């Protein structure tokens, strides 16, 4: 008897339907075909033992299982459940009335329990778009998929519950969205410092606020202990919440990597990724045997923070140049090519020299000019040109450290940032999200300058020797600063502040 069940696997950020064709006939053998890897081939032992927990068995007959499409390699153990259900139906041990309506995913344990799988969210979206009525996932994986409307998502704990769902007994109800989100125990969301606890550094906090509002890339340069890392982490607390579309995009990426179930639903807060400087090229960009998304994709719609950026390898830093421009990363290997989104805000920090005290009072710096130049040259000109804002962070005076005065809290700053983001959403009508994403036509339309502003910018271009990209970056930052004042026009005040953030390297280190 021939029976078909359906499951799926992720191909990039999308999913592909896999049809499990099971035929049970006279004979004694077991064949599993369709380019399965070792984990899939080993499913026979897991399935045989798990079926015994519900009174089922592997029939002592000829069993042929085909996984279509047969030209794509099937990897992992998430096909166990669909194969087991196919065997039960094809051997006549159970009759399931509507198997064709279900996508079934899960890894079977020997005791019949079901272990979580990756990619539940994109698989549920795929099921909805391809006419499937329901999805069956392990309970831990099902919460994120339950946020997709238009398809019933069942979260099951063991094989008996799967059988109950397929027999339509009604003992297991589909999960409902908007009630399962709980990220209190997630290790992906940071305990974010509050701006109120940052003493002094008003100019740096102002720069971070502008960067957050416009989605601009930013680098902070200052000696050790000046608060660069602390302020970068506090930045996560002033970013606006994700929209539903952004939440779906980000959650899909986390789901593919298996991290989505940590949130028990869609991700609501913007991700903040802070990889160590020893991270490999593939850890940052993605890749490997399963084409896993890297840190830049995990930071999609959020922040990628590179602490002590000169300590990262040259190859890692240079590979960021294309994603910063295109906001996506293409991973090409011999057998596959995937494109992952990576619309992140780059935040970096660094010391001014190897010892960290170049330019500070007291002659504390012990570095030679050659050592300073060699250290700074680790960040190439093309990469630096893609960073919109540069901020000099100075040590906090002793009297400010001893003061009990509280600064403005993150909640108040977040309100202003959110208001500016909403203004940009209205301006661009959802086509893009922030000023930093404007193209040339957007700049011509929304960043018009008067005569005095044009003269000021012309002087800045000549004195700072700005590139065409640098010119555009200044206009984008100025547009964000003007948005804080609810001004349709970019004035000389807005432009001068934007030039200040762009021209800082000429006053300090980069030449």
C-alpha cells in the first residue's frame, strides 16, 4: 500500500516541501532513498523503537521510502515523525483521514517523545502559502510558528499526541498566537544598561541617539575606561520595537539557526549581536556545511557591535563592506548559493592606539608613531568610508564620577527615537525604514539644501577631502538631525552637526 506524508526543510530563508512516499509490500527489507544523509538513514532504529510506545511496529515486510524531490540532499533528523506516520498509514496500522493537509516535523526519541527542530517559522509560512491547512511541530518549536495566521499549528510532546491530532480526536488543540511570547529567560536578549547610569558623555550619547533614530553606522574612539562598550550596550535600550514585518524577517533567521524557540514566539526586540574579535569569517558572514546564517544576518533589523574593531582579522572586516552597502549577504559554495538579509546598524569602538592612551594628558602613551599608524591602518579606508558617524569619547572627569546626579533615562530617549523613526516610516511609506537606507533619488528629493547650506557643504568637502559616499552620508545624517526638529528643510545648524560627526577623524587620527 502506498501512502504519502509531507514535511519540509529550509533552503536559505525559505522552505521546500518534501514528500515522503512510503510503500509496504511483500518481502523483508527496508529501503530509504532520496539523497538522505546519515542522520536520516539512522531513523529506522529510532522509529522502530518509538512506534512500540503506542503499540505500533515496523512491519516485517518490504518497506520502500522515497523522499522527493530526490535531487536535493536531506539532512538532519527532523523527518523522523513524517516517516513514522507514513509507515503507520501504509502498513494499515492506522487510518488517518486527511494526511495531505498536514506538514509534519519532528525528531523521535526512543521513548516516543519528540525533540525540537529548526526552521518552524519559515516552514509554517511555506505551508500557508502552499495550501496546507495544518502543521505539526514539537511543542518547543511550535510557539514561533503559531504566530502565523491562516494555518493551524499543533504543538505536540510525543507520538501519541501526533496520532490523536491526525485522527482528529480533538484532544490536542492548535496553538493560538499572541499569548505565548516570553523572552524573560532568553540568553539572546541583553540586560540593557540605562542611559541614566552613564555619567557625562553628553556628546557621545547625542551621537548614539542620532544614529539610533536614522539607523546610521557609528564608531566610538577613546581611551580604555571611557565607557564606549557600556554606551554601545545601552544603545539597545533606545531602539524602537520591531514592526510585525521586521519581527517576521528577524524571527525567520533565528528559527533557521534553531535559536527561535528561545523566545517562545516572534522576536519583539531588535537583536544586539556582539561577536568576539576572534570570530572566524564564516561565523560572521555565515556558511559551513548547512549554510547557517552568520552574525551579520542574526543582527538583521538590529545592531552588530564590534568591540575593539582593530583586533578583528582583516578578512572579517573587509567582508563587511558589501553587506553594509547591499544589506544582504550571498553565500556561494560549490553545491549551493543562499542570500540572507543583513540590514544591520554597525556600531564599533576602538582605542586610539595599542596602549590606548594616545592624545591623552599626562604623557601616558608609550606607542611610537609607527605603532599608532600601524594600529589604525587595520581599519581600511573603504570600510571607514561606510561608517556614517565618528565620535570621540574622552575620559569622564572625577567630579562627574563622584556626582549622584542622574542623566536622562533611556525611556525618554527612546520616545524621541521612536517618534523620528515613525516620521521616516511616514515619509518613505514603508518602502524603506530609515534615512540611512536612502538612495540617490531619495537624497535629491528629501535632502535639498539652500544656498548657504550648499556653500558650507562645499567647504567641508574640500577641506575634509570627502568622497561621493561621504557626501551622501553627511546628507543622510543631517536629514535625521533635522527630523528631530520636525524640520522639512536641512538648515546650516543641522548640516554643521552632521559634518562634525563625519570630520572628527581629521582632528584626531585618521588621515
